[in-house]
C-alpha cells in the first residue's frame, strides 16, 4: 500500500484539537500515520497519536482521533 499523501501529514509543533502537540512521526502506512505527541492537558505527557487517512475510515461516522 502507498504511504499517505504528504499534504495530509501533520507538522512538528502543530497543535491538534487544543490537546496534542506533534513532536514527530513514528511511522505510516496505507491507512494511517502514527505520531509522537505531547498531551498538553496532562503536563506534556508523551503519547502516540494515530491519524487515519480518509480512505482508511470505514464510514464517515468513524472518529478521526480516538482517545
């Protein structure tokens, strides 16, 4: 499977949903990219954040981010 479109990738330092700051990319595949992130509301605790590509979601009702 091809990697995600580079235009859809998150940038280091980008804030997501006012909760996560992107620290770097851990890996990607055809359906998702996993990022190293800091969870801001928990004192910058490091977490892995998986972001699904639109084509990887089974339905439009499926959340893009899961906590």
